[in-house]
C-alpha cells in the first residue's frame, strides 16, 4: 500500500500507512531525521498526524519531505533495546471469563500468556498516560465489548483489538477488563508525568494489590479573588500546553484565544497570561485588595456593588475593583464565554508548562466554584491600555452561524449525498456540550458504512461522526486520539467564533476546498 496524505487543516495533515509496523518505522525515521517546520507528530494504529510550526503549511511540499524519509517497504522496526518495565497486576477483571472464551483458553492460561509476553508501547492517546501496547501473539487480538461501560476505574488493565492498555483515570470505555494495577500511569509529581511512552517495553507480573498513598493536598488559599456565586464552574486558562502528545495530553487552553490575548493586553499583562474563562453567568466576584481588571469575550453587562451603590461597568475599558467590592457579571445576551484578566495575573502554578485547566485530563488548577479563592500573582505588568475597545459581534441562540471547514481526513468514508447533507443542513448546538466537545443535532443524522476506524490523532476542531450520525465537534480539551471518522475539521481561524456559539444556535458548515488527498510535490 502506498502512503496516503489526507488533509486536516492548513497546518495539519494525516499520513496513512498499511499497518502499525509501517507507521512506527516511519515515525522512527522522522524522529531520527526531522522535517523542517514539523512541530509535533502523533502516532496511532495506522496513521501519523503531523502538525507544523507557525509559518509552515501542511501541503504537498511537506508530504514530499515526509515521503523522502520513508524507509523502503518491508523495513523492520529497529530492535528495541529499552529496559523492560515490570507492572504488577491483580487478575480479577470483570471480563476475564469472556476473554477466556474469546481466546479459547482457560483463565489461568490467559493470565500466563499475558505475563509471558513483552509488550511494546506503540503510541499514547485517549487519556493522559494511556499507552497502546502491542505484542506479537495474535491470540490477543480481542474484540472490544459490544456495549461500552460508562465508567472504568483507574488502574484497570484491559484488552481491545490487538492492544493492551491501562486506564489512568476513571473513564468510559469498551475494552475488555482483565485486571488492575496500583501503579499510577500518570502522576504529576513525576518528570515526565506519564509512566509509559512510545517505544518502551512492559512485562506484566501477577502480584497482590498494594495500597496507594493518597496524593498530597494543596494548602488552602485564603486571600485573592473570591467567587461568591457562579452558575457554572470557572476555569483558569492560558494558551495551553502544546507538544505533549507523547504523553497523551492535548493542548487545552482558552477556547477563545483572541479574547484571552485582548483581555491581557488591556491590563498590561503578557498576552498569554492565565485568565478566568467564565461560562455564561451570572457570576459574583470579590477581592481582598484593589485590582485592575479587563473583560473580553461574551461579557456585555456588569456592575460593581459597593455598599448600597450599584455602578455600571464600562466593559470597553479596563476598570478598578476595590477590596470588599463585588463584581457582578450578568448572563450575556450573545456568545458563551467571557475572559477576565487581572493586572499582574493570578498566582497559580504551571502544570506541564501551562496554568490551563484540562477538564478531560484533570490537569491544571481546579475549577472555581462558589466559595473558591484564587490568589493574585502581582507580576510585573506594562502600561494599561485605557483606549475604548470595540466589541466583537457574537452569535445568539436561534441564529445561524457559518463556520468554514477543511473536508477530511475521512470525508471519503461518507457517500456524496451524506457529505452534501453535512454541508447544507443546519446543526443545532446541544446543551450537552463542554470544553471537550460540542454536540450537534440535525433533523437528518448522517449515515456511513459499518467499517470501524482504528484510533488515530484528532485535531482541535475535528468533527467526528459517531454511530448516532449526530456530529461531535472537538474543542480544546478533546482526547488526543479518536475512533470515529472525522468528516471535516474547522478552520483554525474560526475556532474563537465557534467557541462562542451558545446552545440553541445553529451551525452551517462551509467547505473551503473540495476533499482530495494531498499529492506530494515533485522536487524542483
């Protein structure tokens, strides 16, 4: 099979190969001889998702450069000499009997075979620290459960397809559970936090479970900005933590990056400093010392309560809040998310290089709820920009918003009439949406064939089509890999606007280009 290059966006493409071995051989070759302009490569079962640096395009020239690094077909992966990590497992999984039936082996022989193998980490994804481990015993090509579980406990050892994996966090999943381990797969007190990375080797050993020491709890914050009331949890967000794909961690970060940067610039902060990302409202905030604030994004109505006074806030300028006063943010008439910056920033520690809260991975500062306090940072700041700023027009419930997309990488999984339906039908934003993804509802769901897609890298803005036929539009906290075909990917320039589309509004997707694989450019 030849290499196929599939479009994802202006700065991302998907390289499709014949199988896992060819994928890993090319991955090793690209790491040994990097292509100029490549920022990150996310390996998966039969694909590599390649992201470029700013200023570099995911085009035919990039495809040609990648192709030039490809070893001859049939090249075996280099011998893996990495030390073997032993992981203790208690074999008491709920699906052990079913796996025994599927493998046509007694349970004790299933356990013995699982322990006899050396498993190699092929790639990471799904959740931080979740490693897809493969082996050379075909008996362990075990099908997933017909009905996925809604909750799988952390530490569960499981089989799915030709892979073995360990769930690092409580999560839904459809793999067959055969046991559990008390060794944490992802621990922020380690460097790096993920225990397993691509290329590492693992042997499972049977051992009684041990008790894991409880994680140390952070000291309570007593002074700073206080949340006295909020309708939804508030998160701290900055520009995110890109480049952590090897540990199964997506970039996260502010959903509306433009509003984040504008709010920071207006109070003299570095444009990427952490701010509060506030969903809808109402919200009431107070402070223990005088501060200078700026609001961007959806916020359109606010007032300051000072004793018996109620003072409207001019949101086109930075404004002051004195100790003991309360800032009241009312639900915006348009848009979805507001961004509050404080001069000097917030005093929160970076986790893996970012202060963003990843709500899927549970990385970063805890979400703020009623009663929470976040410390002030008092960092050096530049001049405040007091000139009135214009407010961007945002969508409201009931309105139709046109969002540009790049068709691909899996548009060819859908018949022409289904692609036409995707592009001509309005899709209503469901209230069942979050920072992970936006669920969309259409009068006519999309249909596709019964094929199953091996897990592959997904980009922010990816529009997956699950079996229901109702699209899921991935936002900043999405999983690094996914197993449903992506019919299109939202153009990066439209992500800020898309993040502001509230429930009840409708989206109409507009294709910027027809779908076609990317052809490598010939050398000049």
